[in-house]
C-alpha cells in the first residue's frame, strides 16, 4: 500500500502487513518493466485527476481541460466542515468513571479541525452531594493546521473531585473544585518514518473555585506552558502495546502575576519510557521512570498525586495526576510538591479471537495479559521524598471494536500494594479496572 518511488528511480518503498504487522518495506524498481505498453504522461502534482494511457492534456474529454476563462472558484472549507460522526466515550481514572460522547470534524484538505465533547460523572471519589450528576464536564478545541506550526485553542469547564490525605493527622478531606480553562498556543511537529516529535508552546488561563468549602472565591492560576515529546515506539498490526522504541516527554509551567495569576510558581516534569522486545512475538518489556517538582506560592504551586491505575493519554498533561501511576492505590493516596515514580510491565498476547456476537456491533479482537511492579513516593522536594509506596500484580485486557469504528481497550487487574501512610495494615490486595494502556 501507498507506494513511493525513490528519487533515483531505482527502488520503491511501500507499506505491507508481513511478519506480524504493518511495516515499511523497500524493493528494487524497474521503471521500464512497469510501463509496459504506451508511455503514460505524468499527472500534474495535486490534481487528483486520472488520465488514460493514450489521452493527452487538452484532448476532448480530458478531465484536466478547462473552458477558456474558467479558472474555478476559490477553495471554501465550509461545506465539508460539518461533523460526519460521533464517538462514545468511557473514561476511568483517579477522578472516577465518566461516560459521554464526542463530535468532531475537519475540512477535506485538513486545514481546519475541531472537537466537542461532554462527559457525565457516574462515580466519584468524593460524596455525590456536592457534585451534580446532571452537570456535564465539557471541552471544545480547534486546530488550524494549514501552516507549520499548527495553531490551537481549547476551552473546558469541569469539576475536579479528589481526596487529600493528611499523613500527620490521619484525616481525609473531600475536595470538589470547578475549573474553567482556556489554552491558546501552537504545536510544531516533526515527522520521520520511525521517529516523531512535537513541541508545544502556549498560554493557559485557569480559574478554580471550591464547591464544598467556606471560601468560594475564584483562584487564578494563569501560566505559560511548554512541552516537548519524542517518540520512536510503534504500534504494528498485531501489537498489544507500543513496542520497539522509546517515548520521552519534558514539560515546564511558569505561573506568573504578569498573566493575572494570584501568585508565582514553577513546575517541571520528565517522563521516560522504553518498550523493549520480550520473549515471544509481540511480547513487550515496558519500563517507565518519571519525576516532577514544583515550587512557588502556596495558592499557585503545583501539587502532584500518587496513586491510580492509569495515566492521561495525551503526553502534554499538566494535571495533578500526570505522573503518579501506582496500581492498587487509590488516586491521591499520596500528594506532594515533588514526585518520583518507576513502573515495569511484562506484556504478552494470550489469544487473537477476531470474533463478534451475531449482528451486534461488538467485535472482540484480542486478549492479552501483563504482570507489573510499581514504586513511587512524594515529598516537599526531590531530595526529601517520603517512604516509598509499591505494588505488584497482574492484569487481563481485551481490545474491542464497538459500534463498528470505536476502538476500546478494557483492562482489569489485581494488585498487592503497600501504603506507608495507611493506618493499621499497610499491605493489602486491591482489584481495579481501566480503559486504555497503563502507560
């Protein structure tokens, strides 16, 4: 598929599904043998028109011919910008389970793209009395991709529900905060056959107010954000996980009163992942090391959370739970101004089922499993992290196609975890469920 002739005309590159999945291949190319019969005149670049082997430009019936003075109409994206489909959403993370939908669209040339989504909370780590079940979290984004860099703007309004644990007193505080956010910036992409990288630069205007506290005043945390990610890992046709490569992401956030923030703060994170071949076809040894630190005024500085069975899908994440994967511990079990985490998985396929249920729009593709070990700690700084929490366990996951086009990975597992701040028995067994990969 998608053949491309080399500049010297001696070889042809193409995509094919050999050796257990899609990859790029190269083969010798003989132009004279390929052009058996009369020569075919080349098509003008980008014309998208087809011409028979014996038809010349300007001949009667030539699809490229135009009447005298007919220069065509200027391109307009409006007729192709309407959304063509919608996608159901199911998200399970440290803030509970949410369900909703997304609609998106783009014009035929890909200059403009947008997405709008709404999510309703089904479960929450805090009492539901302070969070209205009928109030959705919503977000909208727009990207102008005609230029390089691509320009983007995003808006969101969501309720952030979490628990803060005070190790000194042993108390737990339920926190429900409404967060409204506007981000404007640009993404500079670099793409190669086996390597891709993206640079994000922008300004984030964020306001938070408590829904269950005595002080509902708006807290402004406006910041300049920058992030850079480089990926060499790949997903082949039969992959159960990213494999044969790495992904490294670095982020930096500067909160400043010059942007209207209530205080000044700085935070930096680094997340490095390695996906190495295992002992069988599409077996993966996955390793991850991540660290983050924040400083600044108490009202504006960033707090990191340790706990939960998943991470945000986007590499450009500046939230509280961007780094703290530790399966078997509830989200926000440990919080601090700094965090250090290490994770190791061995992932292996179990069965390629490739079957549906009658005419129902549910298609089960594969079953795969994993064994894992997680360790992490939080503290006031990276050189004064507290006693480490850890967990070991196993997962079983399935890749599904729902509604004929929606790809979904469902995973469940059991972890034996150790929480040094837990009263009484510090080690215990916990079951968890998740959508998507752990990392």
